[in-house]
């Protein structure tokens, strides 16, 4: 079976629909990337984290190194309960992935 060529009148319609979709995705990505791409809202404590790239490495997904950028050893030493702090100091030093235990985008 050989593909029939598109009738001439169809081409502008296909191009029109394609450009509407492309523009819609581009517009959404700029104006509201969370609604456009994220699987759910960030946790309440992360509502002030403004940009996806603060946790995500482009083309690699979320990165534990980025979590530690904010949740540093100093911060764990200062904040939280001593027990949780101690445990996390060990996690950071052993480079255990935060993502093994912590999730995001669960709308809570
Ligand atoms: C506070 C850190 C954080 C921020 C900010 C964040 N994400 Fe995520 N995201 C995660 C984590 C962690 C996961 C892994 C899924 C899980 O375990 O719940 C994830 C998973 C995802 C996934 C599922 C696919 C995958 O890579 O696992 C998508 C899609 C996604 N995020 C999109 C976004 C978009 C779009 C934004 C910006 C609006 C964003 N994220 C901001 C932490 C974050
Ligand atoms: C841009 C800075 C920033 C980044 C990046 C970030 N966080 Fe946070 N996170 C915060 C702030 C601010 C809070 C609020 C509580 C506080 O001050 O510790 C918080 C709170 C939390 C809490 C405790 C509250 C809760 O929801 O249970 C967890 C767990 C947490 N972050 C895990 C992560 C993980 C895992 C990552 C990496 C995927 C990450 N964070 C990336 C800034 C950040
Ligand atoms: C083995 C599982 C595990 C790993 C790995 C882990 N966490 Fe946690 N984390 C927890 C649990 C469980 C809690 C809740 C502690 C509690 O409230 O008793 C917690 C609490 C937190 C909190 C909130 C502390 C507070 O009470 O204010 C932050 C922030 C956090 N984790 C960040 C991280 C980061 C960043 C990493 C990666 C370096 C990480 N976690 C690795 C299990 C883990």
C-alpha cells in the first residue's frame, strides 16, 4: 500500500493545527510550567522554590545534589531535632540519595 499524497487543501489545516499546538505548549511552558509539565503540586514547604531547575537537572530528572544545595550539612546541624539532623548528616556524607525516601509533587 502506498501513501496517497495529501490533498492540497488539507496542508494549511494541518500546519494551522500544528502551530496552534506548538504555541499552546510554548505559552504554557513559560507562563505556568508547573501546570504544564509537573505531575502534581510541590509540597507545601517547597512552594517558595520558584524554579523547576532548582531540583531538576535538565534531561536527568531530580537531583539529590540539588537538594543538598539547600538542605546543607550546616542547615541540618542547626535545624530539626538532633536525631533527624544527625541521621541526615550521615546521609549527606554517605551520599545516599534523598530521592530514595523523599517524594515530591504529591499535592501536599
Ligand atoms: C523541591 C524539588 C522539586 C522542584 C522545585 C520540582 N520538582 Fe519535579 N520532581 C522532584 C522529585 C523529588 C521528583 C521524583 C518523583 C517522586 O519521587 O515523587 C520529581 C519528579 C518530576 C516529574 C516526573 C518525572 C521524573 O523525572 O521523575 C516531572 C515531570 C517533574 N518532576 C516536573 C517538574 C516541573 C515541571 C517543575 C517546575 C514547575 C518541577 N518538577 C519542580 C522534585 C522537584
Ligand atoms: C531552593 C531551596 C530548596 C531546594 C532545592 C530543596 N528544598 Fe526542601 N525545603 C526548602 C525549604 C525552604 C523548606 C522549608 C522548611 C525549612 O526551612 O527547612 C524545605 C523543606 C523540606 C522538607 C521538610 C518538609 C516536608 O515537606 O516534609 C523536606 C523533606 C525537603 N525539603 C526535602 C527536599 C528534597 C528531597 C529536595 C530535592 C529533591 C529538596 N528538599 C530541595 C528548600 C529547598
Ligand atoms: C533513609 C531514608 C531517608 C534519606 C536517604 C533521606 N531522608 Fe530526609 N527524612 C527522612 C525521614 C523519615 C524524615 C522525617 C523525620 C521525622 O520527622 O521524624 C526526613 C526528614 C527530612 C527533612 C525535614 C527535617 C525536619 O524535621 O525539619 C528534610 C529537610 C530532609 N529530610 C531532607 C533530606 C535530604 C536533602 C536528603 C538527601 C541528602 C534526605 N533527606 C535523605 C528519611 C530520609
